[in-house]
C-alpha cells in the first residue's frame, strides 16, 4: 500500500544537538511538506518542496533545514539553533496540480514526536 | 498572506448535527479543504470545495460561499468516534509555489 513513513516515532534530544527526522513516500507525489504542531495548536508550515532539488521556507523555517535529493525522501533536520524544538512533526505529500485529487489533498505520515531534555 | 479563523472548541451529543465554521482571508482563492485529526494521529483529508455550494460525502458535508469568504463543515448523526480536531485549509500560490495553509483547528467533543 502507498503511504508516507516517518521515523523515528519518538525522539529525545539533548540541548545543543542536531537531529534528523526521516520522511519517505511511495505515492509518486512531487510535492512534500513539513509541518510542526504544538499541543492544542494548528499545523504550521516549516518547509515545502514542489520538486526534487528545490525547496522553499514556510512560516517557521528558522532553526530547521531540509534536503530533497530524491523524489521519495524529504528529511528534516532540527538544528541547535531551534530554540523550542519540542513538538509533533508531520510530513505530508501531494500531487502538484490543484483540485480534489491534487495539491489540496495532502497525505500525512504518522508523525514524529520530538522532546528536548 | 493567508489567514483562517475557526472556533477553538465545539461540544455536541451523539446523534446530533454540528457545524464548524471557517472564515478566511486570502490574496487569491483556490479552494477550501477540511481535515480531521484524532488525538495523537495524523490529519486525514475530508473534503474540498472550489465552488460555492454544498458538497456531501456520507455523514459529512462541506459548504462554501466565496463572496463571504466563509465555509463550514457539517457533521450529521454524530458518533463518539467523530471526537477529533477539524482543520480548514486554503491553498497559497504566492511566489509561484503551491502550499496548503491550515487554520488553528476546532476540537469537537461528542458526548453520550
């Protein structure tokens, strides 16, 4: 079955460490996204990519970095520069075109919960 | 830029009907989407409206009025499993890039 796999599901980080969250999809989607969700909050866009080797900052990109070397993969690195990294991180993908079957329909992974000790 | 407003919480009883509203401000409109998220889970797509009117999918319906920059999600015959957070979202094409912007979410609690 097609879908998005995020790993690890839970991650603990010491202050000052960089961590990388994995996101892999086999849906043949061109676009991929990273969102951050804090308790009781909505989804805030960190980074997104419409095509391989291209990505754009979202609303809260500071302290994060990404790469898109393969269509299937969009890893997110939470750097030590991110002052408050404890959150639930969601990766998603979609087709590039609009409409019901396109860019408005995001498929999400199960998420990675990062806790800073 | 884009902004969306929706109520933070809604409470209802099993079997009832509940409406979750969403108002938006966008520099260009390309459709309103709705997503459901259970606690600890991933959001899942529910519906999408590009044109005015009502779209029905089983117990769930979504309505859009572009002239009022307003939409709502209607849940009928509520079940306990409908207790979840519901997010409206709009597409942002600024800068030539295509991304989805979400509202803060409405937490629905269904009681017996």
